[in-house]
C-alpha cells in the first residue's frame, strides 16, 4: 500500500548555444525540467514553483489483463498474481478497476463499468475476482483501451492522476484504423504503461499505445517476474504528485517550430501532439509527474537577424491542471543572437549534441531491426553498425551490450559489424523495447544552473 505523495516543486533549465551565424535561422535547445518534493518556505529560486497544491491529487488506476487463449497455463497464473500485487500497491482511496481483455473487454472488478475506492474490503474483493480469470478468446487491444477510457472519463477533471497498466502476450487482431481510432479516443485521458510477457507479442503494437498515452513499454520474458513489475509500476503511479502537466511554448512572429521531443529518460516525439493556445502559443502534453527529471529538445526556425541582434526565440512554461497563465510551475527562455564571430556561431552545446545522438541511436536500432526481420541484411548491418558507433560515443554501455547480442562488433569506432546468424528472440525484443531509453549527459550537465 502506497503512501500519499506531495505535489512536487519544479525547476527548469535551458541549455543552448544562442549564437547564430549571419544568415542562420535555426535555434536548438535542451530544456531540462526537474521535479522534487515540495519544500515550502522562503528561499526558493525564481524558477521554483509557486503554485504547488497542498493536497495530493486524487488517483485512478485500471489494470488490463490479457485473457486471450494464448495466456493459458503459466502466463495466466502469473498475470493473476501480478494483478493482485497491483491492487495491494494502491494507496487508500485511489479509485480502481480490473479489466479482462480478449476479443472484447469485460469488467473483472467491480461488476459494473465504474471505478471504486481502494479499501481493505474492495482490495480483497478484487483479488478474489481476479482468481476467476480464465484464458479464452482473441486479442483486441483497442476494445480494452476504449473500456478504460470509459472508466476514466468521470475523472477527467480536477487533475486526477489517471494511470493504466496493459499486459498482453500476443499481437493485436484489430485493423490498424480501428486501433488508431481507439488510441485517438484515449489520448490525453490517461497514461498507460504496457508490458509484453513472453516473446509472441509485437513491440510496435505496444510502442504505439505507449507513445499515444505517454507511458512506457517493456518486455517481461519470464512470467514469474510479472508480480514484481506490476507492483513497481503501481507504486510509481501512486507516487506521482501532479497530473496533466503541459509544456507551453511561445514563439515570435514568423517563427516555425521544427520539433518538440522528450529526449530523457526516453525518446518521444511530441511535435504532432501540440494543442494550439493562440496564434503563437501551443501546449505539449507531458503527463503526470513525481520526483523525477526529464529533458526536452526543442528546435525553432526564426527569421534572419542583423549582426548583434538579440531575440527571444521561445518562451517555455510548465503548467499544471490548475496553473494560471501568469503563474507557471516553472519557465525559461530560448534565445538567439546573431554574430559574425565564427567560433561563437559554430560551437554546439554538448547537451544538444548528446541528445541529438540519442534520438539518432533509437532510430538506427529500430530501422536496423526492421531491416533484419525483412531480410535486408545490408541495411540491417549499416544501421546497427551506426547504432554501435552512437552507443559508444554517448557512453551508453547498456545499449552497447544489447547490440552485441544481435551483431558481432568488429570495430566499434567505425561501426563495422557482422549480423549474428542466430539471435535469441528475447534479446532482439529487449533491444527493440529499450531503444528509446536514453542516458544522461555526463557530470551534472542536466542540472539547473549547469552550463
């Protein structure tokens, strides 16, 4: 059972080289946002939150368990234990439900399509209901998510923390357009963490869900590990202190936004998720926050300026569900200044360079694995070799180790590799699911005030 969290206090730091060459128009910056437990009282910095709420937000949780026929045996037993562990990890008063997912979505607990508060009695009843799960039917994940959306809909106000766990062991049977319609319906309504058990599921299916719903995706190769994983996911969800946080970006006249990406702790492109708040202002969803740090890479194209001209190329504000326009959780500026000093203009901020490489690393891994599955050995070798180089340059030892299970590394500096003729399916899927995880820059580069 998880304790009640406090609403966090935010700080924001912008890392960039603001200098542009004459004729230059593209500005890039890494915006690092850090959230920590509130410490009310005097002495806050100017970028600290002044709007953290005294009361912890209400929480809502939906656990979706795949009960299709392929879950028969060891996996359905492990899924039951995992669902019970998630129920035990709920904090008192959090609203919750358990859903069975097969060819259709059905309520496991409670009997009706609603969420109930977590108490000793409801936890026990839910665990007893989970015991009755049986494996039978197909896999239609869009239907599962639509039921979750219906359950969360009454809580889509007031900053309630809305989180779902989706477990599957198979591939989605729905048509892509039906699946995408369901995801569109759910986007912004709740955060969903996805888990695939075993090796017969499709990473792309779960990555699609996690991307739309601002969650994570991972493989649980051994069903015996599900229980601890579900407990940890639920505890992390219950520890969040604020929901529905938005990154608001203002840009000047005639500027164009090239991209807005989360780059740490995982890569997630938010560019298309923009919600306009005016002709020059838009919001990008970031989901729920606890004590954590995330980094965002922002690229803006601005009109050319004369030598010595200074410009605010972007104004970044972090807003919570109850934040006033003029009282953000934290804020910072992205700057531009034109210069004829070549040394200043050509210097690349190390954090911008690092995370540019991390985005390329994720893309190289995914493209390489896709080519390998399609039998295009030349492309697979080239892209996975490039991934080896990027992992080495960034000091990403975990990814480098996963790559070595898929390719034989002949020269890590040049990316000379040879595809392994036989690769364990678990190793390939682990590399795929972990491809969007990033490593931080070295020696505190991401800390507010660094640089």
